[in-house]
């Protein structure tokens, strides 16, 4: 039962399009709250993945969030390029995706450090 719950949490966390939600809230409401949640949540998710599965699963998380965000960008089809300077919409999206990988790897690194000391 616990394994099913862990797997369900992993799937739900993987399907959250943090890049799109952060940029959407930033553009429409000038709110940075989703970026802050993302900065806290992704290292925790990396730690959770490393403690329960192989670390290669972080790429599943990153890929699914990336593609869902990309589809939402295409479907939403609103011109945000003037707002997200100097990168533009897709440049910032790629930057956020790269930072997401870094945040996930930080969570894995923290897990590795803690597990070596135990």
C-alpha cells in the first residue's frame, strides 16, 4: 500500500507544469509565489526520488513537466515575449527547465550525503 502511495505521489508531482504555472502567475498577477514553491519543492522531490527509486527517475519528472508546460504554452497562445525580457517566453522556459534539473540533482546530492553518513 505504501509503494502505491509513493508511486501516486511521484506521478502527481511529475505532472505539475511548474514552468508554465510560474510564468502564468508572473505575467497575469505579478506573483512570484509559484517560483518560490518550485525552488522549495524540486529539491524535496529529488530527495524523495533518490530515497525511493533510482536517480534516473528525475528525468521522467523533468521530461513530463517540460512537455506538459510546452503543450500549455502552445495551447494558451498568448504573447508573453515582451514581458519576459531578455530571454523571451521560450528562452525563460528553457532556462527554468535547466534550473529544474539542477534543483532535482541538488535533492539527490543531499540524499547521497545523508545516506553516506548513516
